[in-house]
C-alpha cells in the first residue's frame, strides 16, 4: 500500500459542525415538542413529494426543508405567478439563515471529527467518521465513483449548496481500513464514551448515536492512517460531482475545497448492499415478455422460489402484479451483451443492470417511465398497476465486485446499488461561517 501525498491523499479534516440545538438546554425556540428523531431526514434522492410533506408535517424543523425545498404552487386567481425554480434555493438559504438566527441550529465550539453509529432493528451496526473531505483532483484515484451521474441532479445540488453556502448532508464513502487507527479510534469512542451528543431512534427503528472527537492528537492519528488509503463512493455521486463542480468554478483555496462526508471502514463494518428495483410504467408483463422474446430467454420461476433451479447467473426478474403470469427470469445471452457493450468488461456485462439496460432499449422504455424502488421487492410489485405496469426485480451486487469495477475504472449502470445504512440528514451540517465565501453554481 502506498501513501498518497498532497491533493492525492485521503484527508478528513475536523470541522465546527452545525447541529440542532439541545432543547433541554433551553435554546430551541418556538418548538417545545421538538424531538431530533423527527427532525432527521433520509437522503434527498430517496424522497418523493408526499414523503417530504409528511416529514415536514410531523416536524416543521425537519432537515428536508433545507435539502428538498418545495416547488412553489400555482397561483390562485388574482395572485402573482409561482416563483421560479431558482427561488427554491433562495428559500432553502433563507430557512438556514433563520434557523441559525433563532438558535435552531448552533455551531459546535471546537473543531471535531464526529463518530456516527447506526444500529438497525435486526442488529446490523455501522460506525464511521463524519468530517470535511479535502477534495482530490477529479481524475485522482483517491476517491473513486462506481456509478455515472446525470447532469441535472448535479446542477441542482450545486445550486443548492451555492445558495445556502453549506453542505447540507454527507455523502457516504467506504474504505478498506483493515482495523487501522481510524477504525480503532471510531470503535473506542463508540464503546467507551458514555454521553453521546445525539442518542435517538428514528421512525424506521434505526438507532443513531453521535460523538465529537476534538482531541488534535487523535485527529493526527486519523490523518496518518487515511493518507495511505483510497475511498469508494457508496452513496452521493451527484453530490460529490456537485462538490467538484463548485470547486472548479473558483480560483485559489477556499471552503469549496472540502465536502461533508461519512467515511466507513468496510472491513470493520461491512455495508448492507441492496438492489434497486424498477417499475416499468405503461408496459404490462405480457407485452414485455413478447417484446423480449427475440432478445432473452424467459425462464418461469416456480411459486415460492426466488430463482429457477437452473438460473445460471443473475438477471432481471419480471413480476406480474396481478399474479396471472407469475414471475420470469430474463436470461440475456452473453454474446448479445458483448455485441451491445463491446467496450465493457465481462464483469460489467455480468451485472444485472447491464442486462436491464439492454432490455430497456429493446422495450423502448425511457428513464421518465421507470420508477425506482430501493431494496424492497414486495414494494416494487405492489407499486405496479395490474394489467398496466411490470415490476423488474434485481439482485444486489457483492461489494467486492463494486470495489473491483471501480478500481478498474469502470462505472456501473446508474442505480445499480443501494448501499446502507445511509446517513441521516440533519445530524451534522457543514456551512455558514465555514462556507462564508460565496460559491458559484
């Protein structure tokens, strides 16, 4: 293992995080019933409009008001036209300023690297470090993406960060720590410090605990350990691209050189890796099977089984929400995939989403007609309308395969993986004074 230096080192710096004030300390204004569990939000890109409304209704101070500012409603008779899309970002910036002025959010007194622990109802526990990542050069191998990005979400996140002058939610990075100093300090803090800054359980049953590490000697140990390592983006590719976009538009050093991250040692805390299923709108299963008949073999799946006995490898599964057709594994011939994706490796073409990309082209289905459902195959089937839609169920990809593809410089098809547990938004923000210089979107 070589040690990277300068801009090519994996560097996690302490920051004076912005956090929700402790209501027991009497600093939370106008919200006597405030509970931090209700103020935390899932990442912005797994929320729809109804979910955002529900979160804000349950807790008006929910972080979703910053990360997913609402689109203005249409005008009533005699009223002005609705605000432009850009005003969404201004609204988020005003909300952030108001919360800072009222003491809803306060800045920690001392720079810290934060230890963040999540424990799922089934017992899976993930621990990591929250801090300011020094952004490497875009072409550097120090931080590797594993998925491609679309320009619109990158621009959206960059404009939001520029308007608020803040990193509102951390991206999720994995690294292979092998029990090094950073992982050891993470475990020691979580196991021995009795009073976390935050100790709460969100509505999904996940327990969240947060500690601040302010000891500069420990910061030095973490820095020395990480300098020899590289990281993989598990979740937050569009936000990371937005970080890079903001920095590329500035000259000289400044707050745009860093971005907020959660860094997890996957050796100590193997992540949960789920699939992202699809619902094809306006394509019923009969039409899907007929259109795919010349491109893939449809293998029936017996009732009660996950796969046919002779599945022969991963592939998308079509599920009929009415139950009339049942489920079918679509097996696309390797030669067809090689012809369709000649510049991709055999490992890339073995991904379930590689076959799906090929089939979407066969079906003529475009991205706006595809809904995404994270992790829950049953929810994907339930979301499909009988006789009108088809659920496409996918297998998760092993984390070692994702590491290997990223190390080889290949990007998986978009929305191939669902790494978890994802960090909750609202525990630590990086902004305001730290990002005091105005950023350019």
